[in-house]
C-alpha cells in the first residue's frame, strides 16, 4: 500500500510540477520555430530533442502536461459535480420514476463513447479543448452517478440513517449530511481513476484532431505528428508516449494507494 501510494504520488507530483513550472519557465518558447535545428536527437542544447519544425520537445511536453491535466481535471469536475447529486437522488428515491429515469439516462450516455460524443459536439461547435472537456465530462457523469447510487443504497438501511429519518430529516438533507461524507473516500478514489482515463481520452481526442488546437501543444497531437517520422526520429513518438504512460501509471498507483489507505477493511487486512 505504502509503495504504490508513494510512487503514485511521486509520479503525479512530477507531472504537476512540470505543468505548473510551464506557466513561468520553459527551456525554450514552445511555439518557436527553428528549422535549421529540426529533428535533433535528445541531448545537447535540447534535452529531449526537437521536432520537424525545430521546436523544443521538452518545452512542448511541459506545456502539454498543463493542457492534459486541465482538460482531465475539468472533465472529472463536470462528471463528479453532476453525477454525484444524480446518484444520491436516485438512491434516495429508490424504485421511483426518478430513480428509473436517472439510471436509464445513464445507460443512454454509456451507449456513446467519449469519442463519439466529441465528434457530435465538434460537428456542431467545432474542435477545441473546451469541447473535449465537455465530451469527456458528459461521459464521466454516469460513472459517478452509478458509483454514488450503489454506495448510497448500501447505507440507506443502516441504523444511523434510520435514526436521522426518525428525527424528521428530509431525504435530501440525509443525503447531504450523512450519505455523502460516508462515500467521499470512494468518490476520491474513483476521481483519481477517472482523472487518468481523462488523460488518455484527451490524448485520443487530440490524436484525431478533436482536442486542443495549434499552437497549444498536446501530447496526443504530438503522437499524431510523429507517426510519419517514427523511423527517422523515434524520439518524437517515444517522449510524448512515455509522458502519457508515466502520468496514467502514477494516477492509477495513487488511486490504488488511496483506496487501500481510505478503506479500513483493506487497511486492517494488510496489518
């Protein structure tokens, strides 16, 4: 538990540090073209090399981390902000038309992957990071709704909830004051998992041209630009690919570590 939590926190912190540092400093201007220095291998003046336009890859990776983290974080915020209240409302109204309507709506959203939703949104509003956030956020809503509903249902028959109902508290107040605090640890863990999936989704959308648009760097678009030059300059694909892998790995390890740390049953089983 400690190893996964520490390693996950370390990897996630490094990515976050790179993203925050890009606001004030990068080795070079990420959009600056330098054609004479194009396709330089890693080392020397350019630690991670340059791309086919002579742009510094390390600078692009740092700014790209900012893009990926911002898109994933906002998308998870949309999913959690809308999905958790829907899940709590469905659990509080178990068996009613409201519960049935919310869950069938979740099934409908699940039928459309985030890429399909992004294509639909892009067809109407155009490509861009904002539309990618909306697409990934919409896909996250039913995930958090299902998690919240399932966890809340297991609590509604507990003695402390029955005592709150006897005291005259409304179902909405019970959900906010008693249910939500008791499922917060589960939501935090799920949030880290969806965060890592959001990184992958943003990279996938950018790869097909539906994410952040030039000149804003994106790890997914860096991979797309590198696919025709892999044999000539493999570092163009290896660097953003490794950045995605390490970021997702760090967030997944962080989620596993938080799950073990926040779940008292797992914590007792490991001691």
